[in-house]
C-alpha cells in the first residue's frame, strides 16, 4: 500500500469512527426523547383513569345516597315526604346527573380523544395499551 493509500485508509477509519460516535450520541438522545414522550402520553391516560375512578366512586355514592333517602321516606309510613326531603332528593339527582356526565366524558377521553390525539402525533398505540 502506498503512503497516500495508508493516509487515506486512516482518514477513512477516523471518519467512520467519528460518524459512529455522533450517531451513538443521537441514538441515546433519541431514546431519551422517546422515553419522555412515552411517559407523557402514559401519564395522560393514567390521570384520566384516576379521574374516571374518582367520578365513578362519586356517582356510586350519590346513587346510594338517593336510595337511602328514598328508603327512609318510604319507611316513615303512608305520609308524603316533606318538601325539604323532596328538594334534597332532587339535588342528589342533579349531582348524580352531573357525575354521570363526567363519567361519560372521561370514558370518551380515555377511549377516543387521547388515542386519536396520540395517533395524530405518531405515538405507537402500544404505549397507551401498556397503561393499567
């Protein structure tokens, strides 16, 4: 091999080594970005699921409260419930309707809105399915 070829070979090897080092740094940075993005999307799903769980508990509590109120008024005999009791039952019904709407909205967010936004952002669907 001529001296010029030796120099060119060394230069080429150094050049390839430099490209490999730069690419490894970019891959590490890219992997960190992916991990952060994955964590962000999974956090959105987890937050929505926590809020859904709280709303479902609130809805169940309101339904139980209404049943308790109705059973107490029925147990008092044949007299009609007082206006105050009817107003309280109506308020519980309104609260129950609001909680049911919140549950429906959160289910839609978990099952449709967030997955659609993720799809548009190019997020792999498996990231969202991993969330329990």
